[in-house]
C-alpha cells in the first residue's frame, strides 16, 4: 500500500505511467498468491481498492495540472500580445524575429517591413483618440492579412511585419498602398483624404545571415521608411542589406 501511495506522489509521472507501475505490482502479488503457499487475498483486495482511489485522485490531479498549464500558456501569450490590436507587441518581437532568422535556408531572404501610419497625429487631433484606436485596430487587421510570419505593433502608430521570402517574392508588400485604398478609412486632415501608410523594407539573404542582426534590419527598414515619407508618403521603399 505504501508503494502505491509513493508512486502516486511522484510528480513527473502521469496517470498512464503510474497505471503501468501499479499493474506490475499487481502481477507480482498475484504470482505470489498463485505460486507460493502465502495467502495475500486481503492484500490484493485492499491493493485494488487503493489503486481505484489513487487512480481517481491522480486523474483529477492531471486535469487540474493541464488546466493550470493552459492558463499559464494563455497568460504568457497575453503578455506577448498588444492589448488593443491583438498582434504581437514589442516585447515579443526580438524572440520571434530571431527564431525566423535561424531558420533561413539557402537563397531565402528575411524581409523586415517598418510601417508608419501617415498623419496619424492629425487624425487623433481631428477625430479623437477613441477613433484613433479604432484605426489602429483596422490597420492591424489589414496588415495581418498580408501573409507575414510576424505582425507586431512596435509602438504608437508603427507596425513591423517580418517574413521569410524566396527570391521570386521580393516584391512582397508592394501592393500595400492598394490594400489601404481598397479598405479606405476617411482622413480629412490627410492630403490623400484617407488613411495611408509609409513602408520601408529591409531585405537580407541567407548568405549574409552571419552578418545581419535585428538592429541592422530595423535600421535599414527605418531608413527606407523615411525615404518613403520624404518622397510623398503612401508608398513602399525596399533596400537590401
């Protein structure tokens, strides 16, 4: 009985493992009963009773542990997610991006796009911050539909998309102005009359993987984004590292 209780208390074994150990104990005791003159019939009776009780306790404990594990995963995911838009936040960006960079294959590129909403301060001043929040949610929805591996709200009105590309996909996101035109959000304080975004994309290939970093990708994408802004906004500028 003590052995049954000890096996139940071992935390790294789930119910299936413990059931196997209990079964082995039962087989040994039955062998003693059959092949020796020692009578252990009452021992077997109490053993089976205890296994049923302990098995039920372990089953409930497994359910509790699985529920707790799922809750912890959800809390971790919430900590890595922007509360307003539902996309990843800046806190989780570096880890996610590093994971992608380590899986680059020959002839593949990693593309980091920095996206800034044009005249967003004017939008908040004209329509109010509540409407501004709605715009951020809508922009996140449009960007999430662009096929990126990672979608991040980097801060304020800035978003980052990261994607692994093959050589025939380097024009990825160049249709972004059309996407926002097709999902027009009115913006009277913009020269375009609607919400637009300026996008800078940094591209780095697998052969330069040892020489690139998240910082260099961000710096290059930021430079490209400001080129887009200085040359009229509502456009995409790409540059290779």
